[in-house]
C-alpha cells in the first residue's frame, strides 16, 4: 500500500468515527518555489512546482447548518460551529485555515448547508512547503465539488487566497494557490503575477529530481516577519512612485530608475528592492535556461536567489545556509535555495538522479556535524494539481 492510500484508509476510518455519512475525498499538493522568491506580491514572475505530498480532505454534506471539523493535526478535537459563526475574528491556529476556506466559499457561493470534514496531510507543517495553502485549496475544491458549483481554477485560486489573506491574516501573494491548482507533472510553472500569463516549462525527471531537506527548525517568525517584508516592499514602492510615474509594482522598476532614485529609500528598503530587481533578471535567465534544457544554468540561478534571500531580503537562517552550502558542494547538485518565505523550514535542491545517494550522505552528515541536528532528504519530481480521489 502506498503512503497516500494509507492516508486515505486511515482518513476513512477516522471519518467514520465522527460522522455517519460516506465522505468524498479530495487532495491538494504542497509546492516548492524554485525561482521568483518574494516576487508574487511585487508583481513579478514565480516558478514553482507542485509536490506529490499534500492535504487530504474527507467531507460529507449535512443539512442542519452545522460545520463539524476534525483533523489529525488537532489530535482528536472536533471544532463545531454554525455557518453563521464563520468570521475572520475567530481565526485560530490550524482550524483557522479550514474555517477560512469555508468562509471564503460561503461569501462567494452561499452554498453551505452544513458539512462534516476531516483533514490530514503528509506535508511537514510550517516548513515552507505551503501546507497551509494546500489545506485551504483542498477545502475550496471540496466545497465546489460537493455543492456542484461550476467554478474554474482561477476562481478557486482567488477564494483560497482570500481565505489566507482575510481570515487568517497573512498578506501572501498568489504563488502558493496558483502552484497548487495549476501544477503539472514534470514541468515548472512560470506564472507572471502582473500579466497573469502561465506557461509550463519542462523539467525532465531523468535529469533532475527535487530534493527537499528539512532544517528541522520551525518557522516561528514566519507570519509576522513575512508581513513586515510585504510592508517594506509596499513602502519602497510608494516612495519610488513619487519619482517614477505610472509604476504599479516593484517588478516594473528598472535597474536604471532604481539607481537614479534609490537614495530616497531607507537602507532596508534599498536591500529589499535590490533583491526584487535582481530576481527579475534571474527569473528571465532561469526561464531561458529551462527552455533550452539547461538545468545547470537554472540551478545556478536558484543558488544565487538563496544568497540574495540571505543578504538582501534577510529571511534565511544559519541552518538553511549550511544546508544550501552542503547541497551545492555535491557534484550532481545543480543548485539549492530555501523554499517558501524563509525563517526556517526546508531547502529545495535540484539534483541529478545518479547523485542521489551521495547527496543524501553528504548533506545529512555535514548538517549533523555542523549543527548537531539530524535530518533526512525527501525526493520529488513535479506533480499534478488538485483532484478528487476515487474511493
Ligand atoms: C510565502 C507566501 C507566498 C510567497 C512566498 C515567498 O510562501 O505565502 O505568497 O510570497 O512566501 O516567495
């Protein structure tokens, strides 16, 4: 039995313990963003992949306006509320993400009449693999399917994003939800967050696998520091707008305009803006490289992104830096960077399949020696997006 079929089997058993109905089952993946770090809310280009691990939702409708929510992640506790009680001020912890998705779908579709819902995930939680956007997206898909709503993927992306922004209060861009809904096997999604274009570029899994290495340091500061980075970029933008007419996002600022006007920015804003300007160039180089099947060049861009996140965006940690250095020291590793917002969590590396064993040995041993922390490597190739699982 595969890991996912084990999760489905356990989920069905857990569901039967708290609901008399037969559930339908939905899956949404996690994601790793390979290039385009902190670019979505700056109107830039992002280049994520969906992963084969993610969130599983087991759900059945009720007709008494009650929402009964359980998750393996809240250890047997059942959250019970009326639909009318869904409100952003309730948002609390893990349940807040599920409630947020129900709130956003109800605001838009007015379809809920009651639900029993059980959630499980095989993604490490809060490790930069988008466990939260994954669960929110899976619940949005669940509601659309259970209530026969004819929603396209853009509408579901929008609602999943709204749930995190308005209910949970994280000012994220649309990177995570877009990667989750639009991910396709063996491709990197190139999504332009300003022009809204999407292209799937090839990533041949016989030449490159994605290694995810967990620093085992959880992202304590992630949501507060993340919101601060968003605010710093917003403030840099509004200063630049005074000198550059028509500028709508930092991604549109040219290197020349930045050089001319950067003395108006604070030291911190200068660094954040420099990261954005450089990342615009890296995503261009990276896209060109993937189109030419030049994975080495794409990987070099990923590593350069990591060092920019460390020095200019200041979202890395010592542990993530050690993992990136250990990864890129292995012959056969094309490049590595922290994945997600930063402040802890995981590193994603692109590695030739023949170097897998050597990579695991070197990275885990070096990390143990340098930090005294044990870690493991998980292997992925780009996977498909959100779906219903037939049981
Ligand atoms: C988090 C956010 C995304 C994106 C990344 C950084 O994952 O949820 O919207 O901003 O950080 O690239």
